[in-house]
């Protein structure tokens, strides 16, 4: 599952910039005619949505799931020159999510790949079991710093856009506000990487009942460079993010898709078609330590 920082940075975009996510939508995010008779303030709706996402992110630690990644790399003629599909089982090891590959190209792993996955788990468990007290505290301090940075980043999101309620919709049985987010010309970022917000516009469907973000469509308005120009995401990149309501208690990711014309290491251009899907959500008791092959996970309703 993407980290919360990745989600709130218009959810799919930062994943792209860290070279991990991509697939196209049919058309760019389109603004709807602005209606004047809808209740509530759009900026406040988005703020409540970010608060709801913060609480859901904490509760998400109580869930395991499967994550399927599909990547296509296209040549200049649009022909597929690379196609990879990997599926991971995401569980909790020593209090943090751990991804173990379980399928490749939608087929069971070969004995060789299965051994690699098992060895990787063993190395992770060994590192955690042999972690010193100082190393443990250092890791926790780093996680806390990241959480604080995420909360500060939310302030930049709120200040980076003019939000307008442009309509209402019903999505998967949920009544939603449709909020258009257009970059503000006077925005001054305060957090690292927040400058990319001025180069992205989007449209958000927010649940009217609990303010969960049901889906988001976004597109880049200018080229975005990342990592001292090692990655360049070009204008017109299309992104889509969808969530689903699980156990009537939490919103969790269902799909991230994106297509991007990108330049890597200033060497080669490439077009990427990427889709990331999440499924098989199962809840477990958060105070139980889940180890490889453990049977303590008690499934509830899965979506």
C-alpha cells in the first residue's frame, strides 16, 4: 500500500515520481459547470477529507491485503517492449507492512523465485530480531518525523489550490461532492517537494457522509523533475486513484492507474502504462505479531 505521504501528494503523483506507478485514463480530468446551490465550503470539505484519511491510515495497519502491479513500457510506436505483472501479499511483520511476492505474470512463483522471496523474509525477520535498542529508537524516530512531515504537507495541499464544489455524484452507492482543485498562482510551498502541487490539477469525489476520498482524477500541467533531473514527468500525464469502503469502517485503496511520458537519467524517453490494484482486504487484531506462515489472521469481509 502506498505510504500516506504518497497518497496525499495527490495520491498517485508521488508514486510516479518515485518510478513505481503508471496507467492511462480515457480522458483528462474535466471541470464540471460550477453550481451555486450546493452546501458547505469546498476547502473545508477537502480539509475534513484529509483528516479522515489520516485516521484511516492509522487503522489500515489492522489490514492485510494483496497488491497487483502491472507495468508496460512502450516504444516510440506504441508497441509494448516490456510487460511485467507482480502480485504481493502485504502483511504485518514487527509492526510494519511487509510485501512478499506471491505471483509473477498471474502465475505461481517458480521454485527459484519462491526461495528468493522466502530468503528475503528471513533476512527481514533476522534484521528486526537482532535490532539493537538504539537502532529501534532511531527507526521509530524516523517514522515519527515522517508522520509530522505528512501532516505539514497537508497544509500545503490546502493552500496550493482553489477548491470549488462543481457538482454531486453517486459512486458505488455513495453520495459524493465533486470538488475541482485548480492550482493557485500565489502558492508558496513550505515543505519539500510541495512545489509539484502547482503543476497538478485534479478533481476529487468526496463522500458526503464521512468525507472519505472515493476517487481522484489528476493531470500534470507542466514537466516535473525529480531527483536532480534523473526523472522527468512530462505535461499531460494522466492519473486516477480509487478507494473502496471496507467493513463499513475504513476507506482503503482499490486502484491507482497512470500513464506518463517520462525521461530517465537524461538518456531515454519512455511511455509507461501502469496499474496498481489492491484486493483481499482482511482484518486482524493489531496486537498480534504476524509472522510468515502464521494462522492468527482472522478474515472479515474482504473487498
